[in-house]
C-alpha cells in the first residue's frame, strides 16, 4: 500500500510540474509570436525609410546639379 501511495504522490507532483511547464511554454510561445510580429513591422518600416532615403538622395543630387 505504501508503494501505491508513493506512486500516486509522484504522479501528482509530476502532473503539477507538467502543468507549470505547459503554462511557461504557452507564454513563451505567445511572447515569441509577438516578437516575430514586431520584427516584421520593424523590417517593413526600415524598408519604407530606405526607399524614402533613396528618393530624397536622388532629389538632392538633382538639386545640386541644377545649382552648378
């Protein structure tokens, strides 16, 4: 009987630890998803800024040529 109780206690402890790990995994996965979305938005913004920079650089070059 003591062996059965020990096994039941072990299973209970493992179940509790398993639930804790499931919660940690869920929140880590959720955070990872959010970070990926944030990174995607940042990359899109960088692309827009690079295009704007190239456009302004070309305009400045044309302006400088016109002043000479």
